[in-house]
C-alpha cells in the first residue's frame, strides 16, 4: 500500500535520504515547521514503515571492497523449494549486497562487492559448490557513474490538500 505523503513529508524524506543524522531542529527549519511537529511527522513515517531503516553508507574503496560484479543466473529449477535453498545459500555470502528475481532472459541478478578478481573467483567457486545453477554470467563494473540510495518521491500520492495538513503538525 502506498503511503499518503504531502509536500512537507516529501521534503522531510528528501532531507533524511541525503543525511539521516541531521538534527530534527535543522530539518524543521528547512521544511518550515517547528521542531515538535517535524519530529511527530518523522515518528509517523517511521511507524508507518515509510522509513525502513537508517544506515551509514560506507565508501567501498576505504573498506577494500571496490570491485563490483553483476552476476546473472539462469536455472532450470523454477519452484519454491529451489528458490528457498538458493536464498539460504545467498544469505550466507556477505559479498552479495543485492539479490533480485528477474523477469526476462535471466532468472536472478546478484550484485557482488569484493576487493579484487581473486576474491570474486573464491566467491564464485564457493557459490557453485553449494547450489546447482544452469548458467552464470558475470559482468564487472569498470566505473560507477551514478549511485544513489535515494528513492524518487515524485510518484507518491498527494491526497492531502496543501492547506489541510494542520492535523499532522
């Protein structure tokens, strides 16, 4: 279910997506609210699950994880039992930072981060020891051109009229 967000909620979320450590008083100032109503809105967004979690985003180069590989997986197994097993296997690999079930030519897509090609090779060998895969194809990222964890907020439904938001304040 899509959350009902007004203009101020979207402004708050935009700020939090770029810096969730910003003081509530500073956020309030930027969105035109006093601190308490701003804090209530953030609490509501937390409670409603709009804010899924607050995290620190690390620099991969500074933690020796600067090689990114995209692994496309095809399988002949298309059942819940196999998928559950594959998920269990993948959950045990911290190198896998994203895992998707896909539509189209490939069945699953993994994003892997490792220090170097040798580390990727060790990961790959461990993976294929643990689960039967029909076809695996890997592409290595040469350069990261755009990366963001911020989601677009222009698709949220604006149900509340701009002049009728005082009950959230």
